[in-house]
């Protein structure tokens, strides 16, 4: 797994250059399938020690993720979701609350919209790179608590 460091200055400037360089490299070498779930975003956004917020509660960080997701809606395909990157990416884009005992609780309607957005964008994009999307899309949806019907997914291809 490789780390992609995103410094505070890039977040404040909405600079996606580190991501764009990585994506160009992967696409030029036609290695999208080999890059699946290989990356972790390391957000370097120091907070005051009295600031109790999580990164997903900081508007500047969330806005950076909104821009990333708007420009590269399939980027989460590259993230190592088995180690929590999918949940963290989702938390940056979907309204939620933290509960001490239950963990993160996403707004159900917003999460459903997010999941379906990813289903449609990945189902459209991955075949362009020779990747069959059904199993990947289904796995992402399952990790976020959704079951997708095979007939529905097959109709998207």
C-alpha cells in the first residue's frame, strides 16, 4: 500500500496536483486494475490541541474531498477500503454523526445517494479500463451496508 500525503496548504488551495500526478501515471501505464485498493490518503491538517473535531468535520478538508470526488468520481477505486479508507472517504462526503458506542452513523438518505452515485460512476468508468465493475461495485456497496441485485448491476453494463 502506498501513501499519498496531502498537506494543509494543498487542502486550503483546493490543489489536487498530488492526486492528478498519481492518476496520470496510473492511466499512462494502463495499470488501473493493478492499482485497485493500493492507496491511502494521509491528510496533514494539524489542529489546535483544544480542537476536538475529526478531519471530516473541518469544512476545508471536506471541500477538498468534494472537489476530488467531482473531478475523479472513481478515485475511491484506488483507495484501500479494507483498511478503512472507504469509510473515511465516505465520511468526507456524506453527512454523519459520531457515536461513542456505535461509531459513525451516516445520514441514511445521503448515504444511499452517495452509494448509487458510485454505482453509476464506477459502472460507467471501469469498463473503459477493461475492468468488469459488477463485483467491485457490489463489494463497495456491501461495505457501506447496501445489497445490490445482480440483475440491476448487469443492466448498467
